């Protein structure tokens, strides 16, 4: 192996063991271990396979958007309209169901709405050269606003049984929720795309230097358009699982999820300035947040305090590596 | 070194597994309310705790989402199932959406009952209604009539648009207005939804006052919307020309009775409601009743409460408060 590196240009700089030990993934693994130990001491019901698998149902829904959001942030864009896209496609699916559409039709409506909403974001960003943060602040209000106009303060609560099965089915002895299977499936796909294909490498190039990437012959705007559209599709998939699980759609659902999704991505080591981040880190961050939230639910911690702790985790995970590196530098000097 | 670390983590794991098994055996009954920070439910919790103390060996877990949504309650019930509580008492934010998760609870052997605001009958064993919905609806119209001399426009500031109980009462209020000639000069001009949030209810009431200059009365069948509407009437300078009535807590409404914004209002006693619920749940857990028509629960100081058709149980008729008796009741709840 070592002899080959002399003749082939390596994909990355050589990584030593201590580098791995200080990586974001190691930090997250450490935090996960701490959370598991603390939670299992706090509640006797934490280390239960049924409970743990069941608790993935909720976080897996958000995690599907985290995956595409990771690609978006790596290429130096952002999309804060995702939760509003969930609400809009959720409400339209509800409307379709209320008008007697069958399950396939409802799915088509949901996915279509998400795709169009994402495409609209993408077109504004690429055709008018607007910054994605501004565009999606606008569409965040726009999409949820449309949902409110359609439905007002009401809610749709009747769906075909086969549609509800999508989000309410557990496979393998009633243990594994469909959401988890979908997340694992998408995680593998996006891991391959980002780390094993030329498209993935180009995303890093775009994120590190969009102008440079363009001069190297990458159609940067095409990538942006596809990524933002993909984010809309992922939001629609989340909406399908969410709506079918709770059999309700209303305009104020998934409120604040965009922040949670972005938080998880940043926690997973994706650089908010673009150009850096790994799917493995993001998956670990999903796991960490999921375990923290589940643990707090088990000891009946109110939702407000949960969001405080999620915020603290984000800050800790950002600050800790900086402090550690300062510490290492001082020791070397 | 790495191997030692892994071993240490595993050892802590194993230890925590063992330490968590031995456990004391109070019956754990969860009281899931529509949302936390709502005076009505805080009062019902006091009654529940009182019953728990009387019965002995019962621990009541008081919990609920921060905003009154079905999604929030679904998450909470999921974690209660994971905690293997012995029984769940719930005031539902949506009669349909919760059925899936409460069925799951019952499959795992956890009896579920609703109180105050019901779940559809396949999602619970019994429902304890505070009073007969028809009686409440007719009584509210009568109270409004007394306040505005049976003449003029009035509007409703309700809780959320899916709230089971509020919608039933409003239905019967409309029926009373239609059927009884006594109310022929009274006109219901609008039904709005404050979602049991103080700020939203306040804004809805304010909007009503501005939109309908001829408005004579506001009816709020919710303990959150009621004081918020009273505040709006004062802030808009309509004291003496618009009267507020509804269902509210004496302690929260007393100030508005003193300021002549409220002439009369009604409520059943939430303390009794929580108290009776715990007694009923205990009988369900101990399989003393099956929730069938004809079963009777001995509910401590509340006497015998029979189970009617479809698992319905009824506590009694609402009590009317006015300027004469408010001082007596406002310190109570």
C-alpha cells in the first residue's frame, strides 16, 4: 500500500492516528458515549432495543433533510425554507386526500410540491444571482403563507389507510420504523455521492472557491439548481413520512425544523462557510441529537429545555475543537 | 490505549445496565394535558395529586407539550410507552391523530382514558366528560344573553380549530340560537381560534372588536382565550359596551369581573376532574372495571361515577360564577 502512494496522487493528505483521534467524528463518538452512559443512569428504560429503535422514528424524518442540507451547505449555499416546504406539501397532500385522491396521487402531489418549491428557490438563486439566504428567508414566509391561505387555522385529518401505513409501519417484529430504513437508504446513497463520485468532489471545490470552480470548467449554477431542488424533494419526503405518521396536516406543522436541521449539519462538522464536511459526521450528529432528545423525553423534560440543551451541544461541539487545538499548539511551542 | 478506553466504556455500559434493574413499584399514571402553563390543567393536576395521595402507591406524572398540538402529544405518549407507565390519562388536542399511538399503548398493556377533551372511542377505554356538551352549549348562550340583554352581535374566541370539546359546545351554541325564540335577536357573527395561546387569543379578540363595531359580546369557551379577550376589551376602551363570558378559572377572571368586563361565566371544577380521572384510571389498571356500560367507579369524595354507552362518563353540570360569589371562589382555583 505504502509504495503505491509514491506513484499515484493521493486523494487526501496522510492521516495519522492522533489526527483521527482529534477529528470531529471522534469528538461526536465521545459525546455519544457520554450521553448513552448518562441517559442509562438517569432512566432504566433507555437501554431497551424496542425503545431505542422506536425513538428513531421522529429524528429520522428530520435527518433525511439533514443529508441534502449537508450537500447544500458544503457548496456554500443555505436553505432555510425546508420546514415551510414540509408544511406546504403536507397541506396540499391533505387537500388532495380530502378531495378523494388515492395514495399514489397524494404521494405525487407531495413530491411535486416539494420539487417545485425547491426548483423555485434554485431558479431565484441561479438565474437572478441572489444569495440563497435571502431567497430562502423570503420563500420560508411565502410557502408557509400559502399553506395558511389554503387552510387557515384548520387541519386535514383524514387520509387513506394505505397512506397512513407509510409512516406507521414497523418492520422486523414490529421493531424498525419505516423512517429509519428510509434514512439509512438515503444516507448510504449520499455517502457514495459525496465521497466516492466526481460530483461530490466538485461540491467541495464549489464550496471552497466558487469562482475558481467555475474557471475550472464546473457548471456551478447547475449544481446549485440541482442541490436546492433536491432539498425541496427531501423536504417533501419528510412531509410524507410526517403526515402519514400523525395522520394530520396543518400549516403550522414542523415549525422551527429548519433550525434543527441546520444545527445537526453544523454539529456534524459541516463548515457553514462551505467546502468541508462529511456524511459520517452528520450521521453521528443525528444519532447524538436523537439520543439526547430521547433521553430527555424519558425523564419528562419539557420541550423548551430540550432546545436549550440542543443549542448548548452545538456550541460545545464548535468550541471544544478550538480549545483543544489551542491546547495542542501551546504544548508544541 | 484505545482498547483500554473501549473496554472502560463497555464496563460502564454493563454497570449501568445492572444498576438500572432493581426498582420500587409505585403505579405510574401519566396525566397528559393539552399544553403546559395552562391554569385549568395545573388545577386538574392538583386534583390528580390529591387523589394519588389518598389512594397511596400512585405516582402522577404531569406532562404535556409546550404548544397545544397533536404532534407534541404523540411524542410524549411515545416516551411514556417507552417508560412503561401503568396508565395514561389525556386531554386530547385532536380526536383522530392520537388514535394510532394510544392504540399502540393499549397493545403494550397500558390502559388509556381521555378526560376533558376526548379521543375517538377506538383510541381509549373510557372518556370522562366534565359535563354534558349540550348543556354547556345552551348554558353559554344563556349567559351571553343575560350579559347583553338578549340583543345584538357576539363572537367566539375558541381554542384550536380541532379541539374536540370546544367544537361540540360551539355546535350546541349554534343549535340553541336557532331553536330557542328567546335568542332570536342575538347574532353569532364570527368564530375565531386563539389556539389556547394568550397572545394569539388577544389578537383575535382585538381583531373582532375592530372588525365589528356593533359587537356586544365575546364568548370564550377556553380558560386561556377568556382572560385574553377581557384584556382586549379593556385595552380597546370598550368596557361597558362589550361583555365577555365563557368558561374560565375564577382566579384568572376575578379581575375582569371587578372591572365590569365580565358579568357572569361558568366552569366545572378542574380539581375534581383531575381527581376523578386518577380514581377511574386506578380502577382500570387494577381491572376492577372494563369500561363497559353499567360499570361504576367509586371516585373518593366525588361519589360513584357510572360508565355510560361507548365508555362515556360524565361528572356534573358547570357552576356559574358572578360578581356575588367570585371572591369566594377565586382563591380556590
